[in-house]
């Protein structure tokens, strides 16, 4: 079955017909659909998990299929080759790179390695919880620092709380769920200062979405042999969340400690996919462009409804709904849209992921119907 026939026979084709009846047109050509692989519309549009609605790309899908013949092998040798490629990309040596089963695996192993049995992790609140939730199961203590009025990290308070018990400072930049970034002029000095006192973990899962081309990555501090660990993922801009592959960058001494505790690995098809994704600049640029278009649509709707929001540096938007998130969740689900979960203490705020243009159009219509 070719792509044209598939469109006619699946929910995507049927949904396009429905969208036409609503005055919504398909934003992609058939060639773009084949190349960039937008997910089909479903009964409930899931805009709750910050997933890329496109991908894997056509080139990546071909690489995955070709890798099936090697799936009888363990992934070690294949991961070693990917590590060499990533080291060149990041400007470090291969022994700085750790391939993980998604960056979440890297976060969990870092918390376990350095903060188990009573070690302290300082983290902003709210933020991505994988490291802290897992580390607490192994006896770690979390020192939460609430975000400031602008929903950004309170850098002064974080630095103030560092003590002899502090084993890690967790920095999610851009932050999830608030979508904020630290000011670029202060970021490097802040992270450098922290790394002289304890280990700094910089989660950069959404780094590719930052629009400032000169915005620094903390890989620059890794290159200076600082006590800094950076995580990256193929789940977001590369559209490979279901394949579970990411990586850490750290100086060799820290990287070796982390490798000893690795409990999960990626797989041969995912490694092949990651290698091809790094070369597929067309998909990478398309993914960023479509994310920007979707955010602009959401901004316009929120402005019209006079709902405050945080300017996003990610593929999602955090906005003030003015009603309890559980109530809004139920109301939106009844209209066929799944939104983000609660993020205490911001129970009247909502995180909405970007989707395809069609999905975002239906989201904006559903949201408007609740507020207009």
C-alpha cells in the first residue's frame, strides 16, 4: 500500500476529511507527509507528553529497517560507533560520551551514582522529576527550590543552599514544565560557580528549540574538565521518543563512574536511527519550523482569550488557565484533547505540547469554546 492509499484507508485520511468540514486544510503535501511522517489524528489528540508529532523521518525509517538484520547482536559495538560520531558533534573525545536508553536513563543513573544513601540533590520546583524520583528510592534527599515569579530558576537561592551534603544540582534548561531558560549572560558564570562546589547536571533535552543561535550549552564547561554532566536526547527534535535513545556528556572521570551503574541500554535499530537522524538536516529544520508555527498558533489563541503564558523555549507552552488543572483536563478530554498533568504548586496552569497544525487547530478551537 502506498502513502496515498494509506491516507485514504486510515484515521488520518478520514480525519483530513473531517478537518475539511471544519474549514481546516492539511498543511502538508503528500511528499512532505511521506518524508516527515506526521502522526495520524486520533480520537483523543494527545498533547500531553511533549512528543514531536513528526518522525521518524523517511531516512531514519529506512535505517531502522536496514538495522533489523543486526538485531541478533548486542548493541555494544554499534553504540561505540555512535559515541564516536557524537563526540565529534560535541567537540569532545569518545570517553566523554555515554549512550543511554533515552536521556531519562542517564538522569536516573546520575542520581543513583552520586546521591544515593543520604546524598542531597538541589532542584527547582517544578521541573522534570525523573532523577529525583528515582534517587529518592535509593535514599537520596531532595532540596526543592521554588521557581521565581517569572517561572525561572532562582539562581541565588540555589547557590545559597549548597552545603557539604549536596552531591548534585539539577538544572533543566530549558525547564520542563515552565519552558524557561536561564539568561545567557548569567548562565555560564552560575554553572561554573556551582561546578566548583558540587556536580552540576544540565538537562538539555529541549536545547535545540532555543532560538538564540549563540545560547551556550554546558558542554563548554565539560570541555574545561568541570564537574558538569550534560544530557541530550533523540526523543524531541528528532522525533524518536519511542525508540529510547539519548546520551550524556561528562569528563572521563565522571563518565566512568556512570558507566559502572548503567542498567539499561539502547538497541541496535535505535542506534542506527540516531546515526541517520544526525545526518538528516532536512527533517531537523522542518521539525523546528513546524514547532515554531504551532507555538505561534497557540500564542495567538491565548492572547485572544487573555490567558497569560510563559514565552516558550521548548516544544510546549505553559499557560495560566485560571481554573484547576484537573477540571480543565476533564473538560478538554471531553472535547477530544489530552493536556498535561498537574505540576504542583501551579494547579491553575496548563502545559500544552505542540502538535501537527491540524492537532493544534483542534486544540485552539476546543480551548476557545471553554473560555469565550
